[in-house]
């Protein structure tokens, strides 16, 4: 009898994990396809066509980011009282402080021990030494706060503030002065801050703001269903993106050979962070086995690997955490805020690698500077592909290193970007699990209080709420807290 049931069990398991299996096959197909097509010497136009399905897939996922962040944060906070949201926030800050700080320190330790930087690499790649980093770390940190509090929240949905140094002539003398301007790209940080404040105010107002809370909860349900439909296009879009990136690299194998030690150093640091540090922090905080939790994130990890964007992976991560039983109020509050563990580790490692290639022996003070700067820079890193390269300018500026040296690692960044994005996603997901298990008793109390309130309102109005709900089940009638019915 067990033999007869075995094929049924197997088929049931395949059906449950069909999307994950198809995505895994898509990743492998993209790698194989990219390797095979390299021999065809495609033109740039042909390579663009190879990546076109992936471009559409990325566009659809990114289109979900703004409504998903707004709906999830506002609806999540609207369901929490002030005490519970404070607890969630404090636990989330504790977790992200621990993981991001550790990621930077780990990256520094690994790169100093392995010492992958060799000045001969820079000479062989013929990188110019003239251009210096023209980005002020102070101005970049001020930009972080400018973006956190945008002057126009609508404008923040498609542009963010950036400071640039410009030449201005006054009384015949030319001065270099900082000027702020807008650049294309969603200001995720500003939107998150605005949504957190709105969610907390809705929660505080209660019944007065209930129609607005209901709207965002309904929007959250609709966006979640749309994301599920888009996810089924992943097995087509992900191999397209991977194959395109492999075809764009001019000399794949020679570049990998030249920068092999740097790649090994970054991969080693990311592996330690992913498989040891994050699970250990999760276990210490929750006393739960972290590795079954990690297995449940397969779909989100593969999406991050394919898209190299934590923003594009955000909808999929929501879905995975829902399947793992994490309270949706926690994921809606914690996940969009997120930290960039992989990016922080990468920035510290790459900056010291560039310093080593310039023959610079870093002092203790400079190493501390790298650790602080990389930590702060990763906080403001936008959830877009290759954000690590942009924010690395801050770290290079703090060390006085040439901005042009970033070109040394661009050739392999497309690959490492996918790995660090996967670690970012894993870190954020573990953060949700960490906060969930530390606060699950308080969350359960919130649910019990809501049920008690519902029952007390029903008693005041002399209505048997449970009976009305049973009678309405299967119809289009909804029973509200007061026992009134509406279609």
C-alpha cells in the first residue's frame, strides 16, 4: 500500500514545488545557454534581443515594488498598536545592526587574511591613475537624510536627490561647490519613511481611519495575487537575464582568471555570512533550526540570483515568508525596510582590495574608517542592480583612492552582484523570522484583543456575531464589528 501511495506523494511534492523547480532549471539553462552562445560572437543588437524577455520580467517585478511597499507597510502597521509596532521596530533595528556590522567586519577580516590585491593586476589591466574620487562622503550622507525626508512624495516615486560638484565662477574666480539635483530612480528610503509614518497614524486614529486601512489591506491582497502570476514568468525571464550578462562580458575566462582571488575572497565572505552568521544569529534569538527556514527561501534566492535586484525579489520574498508561516504583520513592517548585508560586506572587501592593488598599507584608523563608512553607505543603498558600485564611491573617497579603479572589478561585478543580492534577500528574510519569533506572544495578544473587542461590540448590540457569520458564509454578505451586514 505504501508503494502505491509513493508516486502520489511524489507528484504532490512536485506540484507544490513546481515553480521552484522550474526556476532552478531556468538558472541552469541561462548559464548553459550563455556559455554556448558565446562561441557565436553575437552582435550587441543580438545580445539585446537575448535579454529582452528578461527585461520585460524585470519591468513587471519592478512595477510591483511601489504599490507593494506602500500597501504592505501601511496595512501592516495599521493592524498594530503603538506598543507592538515599537517592539517590532526595536527588534528589527537590533537584528540589522548586528548583521550589517558583522558583515563589514567579516569582509575586512577575510580580505586582510587572503590579501587578493596585487599591484601587477592593475598594471596588466591598464587602468588610469589620474581620476580621483570626486564624491564627498559628507555630502553623500546628507543625501541619505534628504532622501529619507523628500519634499514631494510623488516625486520620490521616480527620482531621488543626489549631490554633485560643479564649477561656479564668482568675481572672475572659479570655485568647486556642491549642488543638489534629481536623478532617475525611485527614492525607496523616502517612500518607506512616509509609509511608516502614515501606517502609525492610521493605527493611532483607529475607527476614524478604518476606510483608509481597509483600502490598503485590499490593495495588499490584490498586489500579492498579481505577484504570484508574474512569478510564473520567472523560468523564462531569469535564463534570459543570465545569458545576456554572460554574453556582454568581453573575455569571460581571462577576466575570471585575473580576478580569481578577489572573487574567491568575496564568495568566501558571503558564504560565511549566509550559512554561518545569519543562521547563528537566528538560532540564538529564536532557538529554532535555521536551515529548514533557509530551504524555504529557495524561490526568493533564485529570483535574486537571476535579477540581481533585491527590489525585484521583494514580492517573491513576501510569498516565501508567507509559506514559512511568518506573521504577515511582521513581513509587511520589517521586509521593505531591510538591510544590505551582502552589499556592506562587498563594499568593505572591494575597497580594501583596491587599496592593496595601489600598494597602500592600511592603518588601524583607515580600517575603522572603512568599516564605519561601508556600514553607513549600505544603509542608503538603493534596491537596484549594482547599487554596491555606486555606494562604493563613498568608501573610496574616505580612503582617498581613485574612482577610476572601480573599473577593475566591473568585469566580474555582474556575477558577484547576484551573489551579494541573494545574501541581502536571505538576511532580510532571516530578519523577519527573528522578529516574528521574538514578538509572536505580543502578536498573539493583539489578535486576542481584537477578537475580544469584536465579541464585546456584538454583545453591546445584542447580536450573536458568530451565528451571523455562519449564516453569511458562502454569500456576498460581510458582517462588521457592530453586527451590521452589508453586501
